[in-house]
């Protein structure tokens, strides 16, 4: 196809001019209609699967956000004790320069 366009192009000093008729004359190979239908059906089925996975992921995100909000609310209202929490090694709620640790039991 590129060769056909180059053969039909004309111009000077690197400027190429292709007419609308030249572009319209280019033959573009297409799959048979039955194959196009199969491709479209496959893509539709995959899109349905993708949409279902996206919806499932969004539900999980929504549930995790709800649980996070409930946990923060419970901690702030002192319905749960967060003073006895052991933080993972290498993390601290204190400033990064602090040498003290908040691991109490």
C-alpha cells in the first residue's frame, strides 16, 4: 500500500501531494463479512467480561473505602483501642527523624 501511495504522490522539494482520488483508489484488504462478524462477537464477549471485572473491582473499592471510614470513625470515637497496635517494622507514625518507636502492647 505504501508503494502505491508513493507511486501516486507527486511534488517538489520533499513536499508530497496526494489527491482525494488517489487516496480513494487505494485498495484496503478487509476480512470476509463472516470473519468480521466473528471478530465483533468475540470483542463483544470480551468487553462483557471486562465490564464485569471492572464492576467487581469497583464494588471491592467501595467496600474497602466504607470499611476504612468505619475504622477511622471507630478509632476517633474510641470505640476501638488503637494504642496497643504494633506497627510494621520500618514504619512509624512519628516523624521520620524520630528514633522512638510506638510499639506498645
